[in-house]
């Protein structure tokens, strides 16, 4: 199942899509946004680029899980899972293993290139500490997004919305302190801004982000129970 899920993602159709998806596109985005961030603060451009790289990996995780689950809906696998084994550990372990492999692969490639070009590893220890947290929080957000949009007319809706605002609300483009109050409040609704602030400045509250992630996880569990019942009713009608 793991191999099938990996090969079903568009990144691995051929070597060209792999290079574009894992190197060219993220490097261009990271450089532009990272340099923009550096204009708004005294934080070095290198650290800003690394921060964007970390959040880009979270975005890749979100998009990958959404793609995998939508593929399963199209093939009827998600419906069968909901009816036969709705709480299958094997099913979800396979999905999350794949998206972690993809996200880790991308961020390792990008940060390797950053290290070669800049010969600066002053950010490495903090990056190693926050990356597992970011991917864990990203997995929770991704899970909620695919469950909320399950059987929706646009199954990518929630993932697309969250993917669009993810980097903005993480505070890696512009410092959260420069945001208007309403936007600064929204940054607290996702479990990334404090973690990224800690990575960039050392002053963020990792505990606060863990609480927010816990709330999202609880929301995901509740929505999953609701959607399982809804999908089973749909299967009975069919």
C-alpha cells in the first residue's frame, strides 16, 4: 500500500516532475519569500529562507494527503474503508508515512542546497528541533482538512484554503508583530506561528502551539466520527 500511495502522487510520475516539484518550484518560491521576509526584520536572509523551507514542507504534506485521500474517494477505497474498517490503523499509517516521506524528502533536498550555497549551518540545531513538531502539526491540520471536505463537491476545498493561508499565518513572511490585530489573532488559530517565532527569534511559545494543535486534533476526531456515519448512510442508500 505504501508503494502504491507513493507512486500515485504526481511528484513521482517521472524525473522531470520530481525535479520541478522538489527543487525548482520550491527553491524559487522560498528565495522570493525568504528575501521578502528579510526586508521586514533584522533576521538574516538565510534563516528566513530556512523558515520558509520548513513551512513549504508542511504545505507539501497538506497537499499530498489531500491528493491521496481524494484518489481513494475516486477509486471507492475511502468508501470501502469507511464501511468495512473505519478505524483502520494500517490505512492511516500508510497515508501519513507517505506524506512524511515526501515532506521530509523535499525539505532535506532544499536545506542541503541552502547549506551548499551559503556554507552556513547556524540554523541547523533549531531546524532539527522544530521540523518534527511542524510535520506533526501539519499532519493534524491535513487530516482535518481532508475529513471536512470528504464527499464535498470540491474535495480539495479545505486543503486549498489552508494551503493558501498556511505560510501567511505562520509569520515567516512578515513578523506577526507587524500584522493588524485581526490578522495577528488568526495566526493563533493555526499551530505554527509560535513555533516559527521560536525558530527565528527564540522567543515563541511552543506550548501554545501544542495546545492549538490539540484542539485541531479533537476537532478532527469529532469530524471523523460524524463523516463515518454520514458515509455509511450514503453507502446504504447506494
